[in-house]
């Protein structure tokens, strides 16, 4: 039995969680800074680290309280994201974790944020403490969708991600990363490809800004696209069936294509203020991103005869991507897992899961005092 306190502050969410045996979420607290950054149209790094300083101890305290942990020393270890991410943000979580580990004489595990996203697929979604996170756009609950691993006994027919599923294919699609990875075992990753320029989430954010829709772009584009016609504008599918870049992605050109399209439409006398026009552009963009992601994933899953495909990262919260992936992998008869939406975007539960399954030796020197942050840490 292992109980781990996990801390995540790599970007704009201050998060802490207590995870049992890498699966059970005893608590999962996320303080989002979306409202703070909205006025800047993106994440303002210095504002993010200052807010982490204000939120970190209340968030950790709430995570401990909700998990019923009254004495930190009864935990087995502390895990913290040490990269990749914004250095100033990472430092707040790492320093808080170091202080707690030192004071309570617990081992400290530095965890790669991308490994965290991967292990979000190993968490159970039937834990008693599900956070009631509202959708930042329309206020709806973010809970309840998706293909999810459930706890033993929660649903007899439900499937859990396990060691039997290796080799599995992982698609990480977030604001900073788009990576296609063949996972051979715990911590054994073979990178098949990734984006050559912008990440998928970054493209959502940039296109939303371009259409003056606001921040964060992903949920807003999804919302706008619901009313739009995805076939109205034929946008280019980047690196589509390109033998030199079979498993690579590129989203910067697609963003430029959207920019050129808006300029052409304005030249033709169309108003970009029209919600219908914005909806059609958003839907056409989302359609291309989804098609490219799912097609490359399906190609790799078949070529490497994987036993399971796992999606993760903020963009895997996208409803159209989830639906398209579910349909494609069902047709291919390859099991697919996508975390519930609240575990797709940044959280600390996934960091606790990664720490459990990776079973890392704790930093020997001063029980973690030598842990540092790395903005560009590779997986
Ligand atoms: O994983 P994440 O929370 O943070 C990073 O590690 O980057 O991902 C954030 C990204 C943002 O770019 C956001 O726009 C995108 O995930 N995102 C979405 C959706 N929800 C969040 N993209 C598309 N559709 C969504 N529903
Ligand atoms: Zn992330």
C-alpha cells in the first residue's frame, strides 16, 4: 500500500492530490488561474508564479484534509513536477515539496509532467472525491464523459489500463506538447514522432485569439464549433500521408492557413464579427486537427500492433477528438483509454500515479533537497 502526496505547478494550475496505490484518488485539488490570465489572452508567466505562491499551501492543505491525512509523516512519499514547464511556476511547487519532505523526513520524487499525463490513464475514476469542476466556458460540469478505467467493483465490465497492455501507444496532446510514444513498460518510452512546431493545444489557443474568441482556446473553439459547419472551409491537413513525417505533426502552417482565410474573407467583404462565420472557421479547424491526430495514431497503432491506445493532455478533453478516436479504434478493434475530462487538463493526481508506477529511487542527497527544475525536460 502506498500513499503519495503529489504537487503540480508547471503552468497555470496550482494542484495537489493524495493518491493511493497509483490508482485511487483520495483527493485532487486544482486551483486554476484561468480568470487571472484571460485579460492577457494567454498565460503571463510572472503572474502565474506569484499566484502559485499564494495558492500552494491552501491547496496542499485542502488535499491533505480531503484525503483525511492529519499527519504528513503517515504518507509514504511526496511527488512533485520538476519539468517541463515555466521555471518560475515549477520552482514554487518544487520548493514547497522540498520543505514538506525535509520537515516530515519523507522521500521526494521529482516527476516529469509528460509522464504524469501518460499515467493519468492509470487512475480510477470512481474515487469518492471527484472535484466539481465547472467548464470554464459554459459552466457545465466537466464530469461524466469519456472512456475510463474504473476501480475494482465499480463496474465489472470496465477495463483498467495495466501491464498487460504493453506495448501501448500514447498520444500526448497538450498546450505545450504533441507527442506520439510507444510505451514498452513503466518508464520505457520510444518516441515515434511529435510536432515539428506548435503543439495542438497551442494551435487551438492561437486560432481562438485570431478569431477574437478569448482564452483558453480549446474549450472555446469546441463550443463555437458546435454550431459550425466543418466542411465549409477546406483547410490543409499538415504532413498528411507524408512518408518522411509519418508520425510527425505540424500545426503552425494550419494556424497561418486560418489567418490567410480570415484575411481573404475580410477582403471579400465578409465581417469576421459574424458568429456564424467564426463557428464555421472553428469547426473546419477542429475537424482538420482531429482528423490528423486520429489518422496518425491509428496508423502507428496498427503498424506497431499495440495492445492499447491511450490519449492524454488538455486537448484530449476535446469532445470531437474523443468521439472520432472512439469510433476509429472501435472499428480497428484496438482498446482505447481517454481519461475523464478533469484528468486530461493539468492536475496533481496524475503526478502521484506516475510516482507510484515509476517506483523511482528518492533523491538520496538530503531527501530531495537537490531536486531542481528543468523548463525543457524531455520525457
Ligand atoms: O495539459 P494541459 O492542461 O496543459 C499543458 O500541459 O499544456 O493542456 C492545456 C491545453 C490548452 O492549449 C487548452 O486550450 C487545451 O489544452 N484544451 C483543449 C480543450 N480543453 C483544453 N483543446 C481542445 N479542446 C478542449 N476541450
Ligand atoms: Zn499538462
